[in-house]
C-alpha cells in the first residue's frame, strides 16, 4: 500500500496547487521539499504562493515552510531529519503525506533512503580551498564523482561546502539508513519547453510587481549580508546586484530570467536522472485542467 505521494516538477509548473488538490482528495497533508521555502521572511523570491494551499476554502496543512530564520544554512541532512519526524506524525494520524517540491536532492534523499551525515566544518580544508579559483573548485568537486546536488556549483560557498562534504563522505561506507522502507508513488508535472519559458517569465514579472526588490531590501536592512543572499538562490543574487547598483533593472531582469530558464532545464535533467536511478515518475501534462490531472493521479493511486 502506498504510504507517501510525491509531487515534483520544474519551477513554475504549478506543483503546489496540484499537490494541495491531491492532498485534499486523498485526505492528506503536504510536506514541502523546497530548499528555500524553509526560511521565514523570504516569501516572494522563494515562491511561497500561500493561496495555492486553499482548496474549496479549506487550507491544506503544510509542513517544513517558514521553520528557520534567514541567515541560517539549512541542508539536506536537516531536511531528511525533519521529513522523517513530520512523515511519522502525519502517518500516525491516519492521513496521507504528500511530499511536494522542486529540490531534487531533497526528494531523492527520502525516496532512495540516503545515508546522510552531519558533516562538521573543516577549517584547514576551507583555508586551502579559499585560495583556489572558481574553475579549480569546480574541477576539484568533480573528482569526487557525479554531482548529486544541481546547485553545488552555484557559487564559491556552495562549492567549498560540497568539497568538504565529499571529502568527509569518501571514507564512509555507502549504505542507507536503517528503518522503515517507504512505498512511494511519484507524480511529475511538466510543460513543453516554450510554454515552460512563458510561465517562468510571467511569474518573474509578477514577483517583481509583488515587491521582490523590497523583500531583498528588507533582508539587507535586517543584517542578512549580500553573501548570504547569494547562497539563497538566483532571485536574491541578481536583485541584490541591482540594489547595489551593479546591474540596471533591465539587465537584472534579463539575466535573472535567463538563469531561471537554465535552472528549470537542470531540474528536468535531475528528474530524468532519478528515473534512470530507479525511481518511477508518472508524468502529467501541466496544460490539463486541474480536475483532469487529479482524476488521472487518483486513478493511478488506486491502481498501485
């Protein structure tokens, strides 16, 4: 019997609304698998579309959103720990957990039951790595095998942490955590490339109109440094450059829009890799009406 439903897809695919409607139909609650929506006060740039959790005037309960302050470095180790706690709570109350997000590493860590270690800081290694160029860091990380996290090469800080983790884990046996084996059913929402690009650009325009620049200004004024904002993703990185007058508004929007398109492409590449690694994904056409997508998903749920 299925004990976990998962909804994944590229950015701007409409995952949240679909997951909320599916959770409503299956009598479930949502567990967010988004590496940035854990942060309080980072709403527009991380895409917290709270209205999407409303189904027939009923708000679907969602977990692992707004659980740490901006400035904290949340990671996949903490996510899996928190996921297992919430998953157990939902299941013991007789409800269906619905995992939803676009962070492939977070999702795969659960579905493939990765063994994850709380890797300590290695200050001597960090001092050595700080002397390397960006390109040298990328090549060093590649020496440790395929990159599991598509954001590992996003900036120097992530690269250095990635190498630190890879060095630490290279001496560890490759085994999974002990405990309950999940019986998941995974759905993916996707659009054709041209429609995906249209949706991403429209959503970026909407976010700018909703106050994306003001959100970043607020974070900076509360003492969250520009280097930290860079860690939190594309929107914060480029908007911060605009605020610091390194880019004009037009340059910022164009570069950010292009970067998000590239990110969505990498997300789909990661999900295809998950399929090759043995995780079946039942893909749904994003252009279908919501009720039709739910109908197909529920039919698959009952057959599994």
